[in-house]
């Protein structure tokens, strides 16, 4: 299985980088895993709705350039569907059984994903109705992807 994580912005926080490195090391034992960061669009602190839309779509264009045509795309979006870890693991397992072996997970920037990315997504997934920093979501997503692999393998990690 090939799993790609696409994210807007460069991670700088050492504590997040350490966690991400740990999960990346664990994941690479079971799947082909890669992370691709795209540049965050420079914008003033306060944006009009029109400016916000333009920023999200520009970041979206950068993200879309890195998606392989055959990849099943899962976009993290606050309006997406919520899943329990077990249910998402089962869904990915079912997709793999039906020929999907390439998955791309997408995390937007601080103001979210552009409509262009949402339209390309095969599934929009929400972690919670709470708000989290997009940098922290990256670590949380990697832990969940690792959890999926362990659920599929039947290891005690998930318990």
C-alpha cells in the first residue's frame, strides 16, 4: 500500500517533528509512506471572504499538483464525515480489496482547504467538531494511519 500525506506549510515545532519522525519510522515498516509539504500562501492576518477563498484555492492548486491520478484522496475537512478508528481502518481495507492501493491524505493550511481540493477528494474526513492547529493535525493523522495499519494486522497497539 502507498500512502502519501500532503500538507500546506512547513512544520517547525521540534516536539511535533519528533512525533512525526517516530510515526514515519513505524509506518515505513508496513507501507510505502511519504510526506509532501507545499508552500503556504502569504496573506495578511485578517482576510475578507474573497481573499480567504483565493488563498485556499492557490494552496489547493499546489496540493493538486502532487496527487497521482489513481490515488484515492481523503481530505481532512471540518465539514467532513467523522469515523471511529476501526471504521476508517475497515473502509481503507475494503478500498484496498477493491483495487485501491494508493491513498493521499490532505491537510490544508490554517484557513482550510480550497474548494478545488474538496471537489477532487473521494472522501472528506473530520477528526472532530473541535478546532485544532493544522500542524498538530498532521501528527494526529499520522498516528491514526499507523493505528489503521495495526488494526489491519491485528496487533495489540490499538487496544
